[in-house]
C-alpha cells in the first residue's frame, strides 16, 4: 500500500479533547483509498469472484477470504447450532416457514471485532420451481454424510475426532495447490437430502448445494482456471469437455527430516518386507528385511539398501495356495537390514508402529513422499497396461494403516485415486484386501457424471479459509468444497459498507442462463465456440470444436470451416440452423446453415470427418475378434486423443484398426 498506509491511517489521535474522533479525516480518506487499491488488485487477480446483478458488481466468498488474510483477521462462528432454527408462520402449502440464523465474529489484530449475522427463511427459497428444504435454507454448502473423513496432519479423521484449530488439507483454487490450513468450524446437521454423483471411476454422496472445485477455461484468453461450483449447478457445464472436477492437486512440501532414500526403504519395509520387535514391544531391538522376487526390482533394491543390508537368495520352487492350486515361484532375494540402520531409520522417521505412518507421511518433503509412494507401488502394486503402452498402477494391501498411508501419499503427490474396492465380500474375510487404482489424470469430466437423488442422511461439513478440503468417503479420496463461511463479518469489519454477493444472489455462481425455446425453423444463436487440441499416437495434431447455442443445444466437430462459420455468426449475432447427430452420449455437429440462406454442410473432403456408424461397429467387432476387452479398446482409442469411438476421425481410423489387428486372435476365434 501507500506510504501513509493502513497502519499509519489508523494511528490514534491525541485524546485530550473529548469528544473527539479517533482518526483524522485525511487518514480515513487514505485508508479508504488503500482499501480500494487492494480491492482493484484482487478483482483483477480473481475475476471469477466478481458477479454482476442488476448492473452492479458484487464480490463472492473468495474475495472476502482474501480480505481476511490481507488484514490478518480471525473469523470464528459464534452461533449455537441447536439455536439456529426457528419457525415464523407457514408457507402457502401449510408447511412450516422455518428460518435459520447464523453469526460469525471477525477480529482484527488490534482486538477490534464485529459480528456478522445471516438468515434465510423457507419463504425466500419457495419461488417458482425452486422448493425450500431444510438444507438450502440453512446453508448453501452443508455437506456430506457423517461417515466422510477429512485429511488432517494425523491422517483421515471423522467429524467427532477433530476440533477447530486442527491443521487440515485444503485446495487453493487460485494456485491449483493443496495447502495445510487451520480448521475454522465443524457443522453437523440432521437428515438432509443427499444425491449420489458418480462415473465409472468416481463416486461421492453430498447435499445438492455442496460445492466442488471445477477446472474451466476463460473464453477471452483460453487460460484454465479453477472455481467452486455447486452440485446442483454441474449440469450447466456438462456440454464442454474442458470442464472437469479437480480430484487431486500437489501439496506443499513438508519439512520432515526423513530423506528420500530412507523414505523409499521404509516404503519397501511396510509392504514387501517385515518390520518387527522379536524381543517384545518394549525392546529397542528391531528386525527388518525386504523380500523381492520381481527381477526388475531386485537390482533397484540392491542399489538402495546394499550398503546397509545382507542379501540372501531362496531358490525357485513351488507354492500351494489355500485353494489347492500350486504355482511355480521365482528365486526370492531377502535384504536383511542391519540393526543399526533400522534404529537410525525409525528414529529419524519418529514412528513406533504402522499406526504412526499416516502422521509421518503428511509431514514428508515432496521428494520423500514421492520416493515412498513409488516404493510402495512397486512392492504391493501391479501395472495394468493399456493398448497404447500406458500403465495404470493398482495398489493392494490388507493393513489399514499402510493403505491409509498410500492414500495420503497419493493425495499429497497430486495423484487422483479411482474407486476403492475390497477383494471378496467383506463378511467372508477376516482381513479383506483393499484395492485402489491410481488414475492417470487428476480430473473427472463433468459431462460423464450421473447425479441421482439418494434419500436423506445426517451430514456435516468443515469450514476452511479456502472453501475446500480433502475428503475420504467410503474409501474414495477427493478434493471437495465446504460451507460458505464469514463474508458478512469480514465485510462489516473492513468492507467500508460493501455488501457481499451472498446478500443478493440466489445462486452462488449466478443464475444459469435460461435456454430460449427452440424456434420453429430450428435456428439458434451461437453462444460459445470452445476448442480442445491434442496429439494422436502418430504425432498428428487434432483440434476439436464444441459449439453451444442459445436454445441449449450443442455439438462437437473437427471441421474448422464449421467452427469458423459458428464464430463469425456469434460475433455478428446471426442465426444459424445446426445439423446435429447424436451418437451415444456425444452429439456431432455435421453442418450449419444460416437462417434463410445457404450454409456449410460440412467439409466432405476434410481430413477431420468422423467415422460412420458402420465403421464404428466394424471397429468394435475387430476388437472383440482379436481378444480386446471393452476397457482395453477404449484405452486404445483414448490414446489417440479421442474420448469415445464416436469422435474417431477417418484419418486415424485405419491406424487404430491396424493396431487392433496386431494382437493375435484367441484360439477358437474365427479367421
């Protein structure tokens, strides 16, 4: 800020004259100017936190959180949850017009504080097609089932195992980075309506107004950015392939002294090794060794622990399993660590048992946690290879502490996890084996999500300064949003009378643009032309265009002429009649005709024309004939840059078919 600055502006006057204002007029003017300078800088840096209502700009919760940080404010809830709800009259349908009121206190470093309160009545939400529920009246972001856990410095914990002030992991949308931050509040509510959100590799349960971090692309500069979007508002973003939920992000490096090499040794010990006290729990003597039969990792282990261990080899043989099956075994190499090295390793790590692992891994440096995760995957993981020679790791372990350490390491390393599963029915196993896939990308496409009502549950949600947290729900780990916090209290203290967007908006992200009715002639205005680029396996670059119209229709095309025509019509405000062809869950744009004139029906000779329906059927028939599973064939297609077979271009089609045919047919398959 300026030389006068906020501190100088708030200098207390000589109080020998009474009554007298504490600050001079010039100081207050200077303080207001400094505040508006900060406000302008934040508006430019955080454009997604600005919204216009009735022609006036208002600022959302991300802005007020930044203001709280800039002024060094402490913001805490002061309302007793049991006293928040009251009833004032009845609605038109005879049901209760219930009102929720909450309050937060914002305190400045000099001790000055103010309280911001907020309330909402069912009558305010009972408008048009919108129906009031206990949830959407109480809050715009409470939350997830009580069984959901939050990632703390001690590992994943339930709502009744934590308290305000604990360090928890949150996601900073602005920096696309996970950070450790104090937990501000814990909110618990009875029997709220919930929905299930799921895709092939993602599943979560939450209330309809719960928020998610979504990666989007700004139209004007094509730069990606992250913002929070409510579950109930996800559908409006499902047309654009670039819109994705952020499931994981790299975390700040920790300061634990455990070196990367020792973290890797520990990772091997807790998975493919043994770490025990043979003389009892009170003994300082540890016995540790690592067993490895995979030839590709024996030399790696020898280089890692050779100077600190004795190596022995068990010859190849056979093993009979409880099922009665007997299988040959490879030679097994045992690396027995010297007692002095084991004591040094555990002393530096600061652990006494596997139960201490979650607390350790949350504090490791970035290099140490990556090394430990790599060792654990090589020991108790296996790689599932795709047709494009891309490998996906699947980790399996039956020790709950070890598996939790794996999940935390993946989250801190910015690696998204697939669905959590158990090997065999839980009730049939004393110690079921937990399995989870390490996803190749850290996003989930919004357009692939299915959202269904799932009844009512008791729910909870934390409050953090970033509006986000890292959650584990039913074994699945993900970044998610939290309750709207303290905008009004911050505004009251330093906002110079400014009103938060939450005071005037109905939806945290603005009303969805209403789709106009489809016109009789099928014409529509173009509202957006989005671009996605990539490179196929052959090295050939491709560009896909997603065109959206004002009546809610949209379609994708590889034809640049169509995209150019759509862009020109958008800029000129001209109506077009789109030709759209639905194929599975995708819609192809095959032509555009100006309303009342001739148009472009697609480029017949274009290299980017997509394959026909018969070609698609032939492709899948060849895949089945040559022993490709549906998932393997889909991975092959995605390796060429296509989300689904409906988007394969005629240029890439022959090579994909040849790739499918390279696999030898299974015995018994037709010639």
